[in-house]
């Protein structure tokens, strides 16, 4: 028996969210502080995005020591009180 369009169960994947990732990458004796905005559905997906970024940034490095300082989802609604009086629309 063949399935019709009504019989097919479509899986809705979670939409990707923006995450802020602050980390220090140390290659040999040089340490660099990074702040990146990465896309991911969950923390594991963001970690994979971070690995892709590290490979692209440090493609010649044999070893990279990474210390993640902060990894959190960016809120959609900004806190307007932080910008009170500083900016005008």
C-alpha cells in the first residue's frame, strides 16, 4: 500500500537560535580572546559550530587549547533599560 501526503509524518526540526560564545584559544604560546555569535538548535549543535569556526580560523595549527568562558542563547527581546538615554531610534 502506498502512502498519501496525509499519511506521511513530517518532522519539524527546532529552529536554529543565536548563541553568544566567549572563549580563549591558545595556540603554542599565543592566547586570543574571541567573542562569536553562532547558530545552533541546542548546546551540542553550537559546540559543533564552534569546532567548525576553530578549524577555519586556526587551519594550520596542530593543537588548539580552548577555554569556553560563556555560551548562552541570545534573548530575542532586548532589555531596553540598558539603552535608556544612550541611543535614540
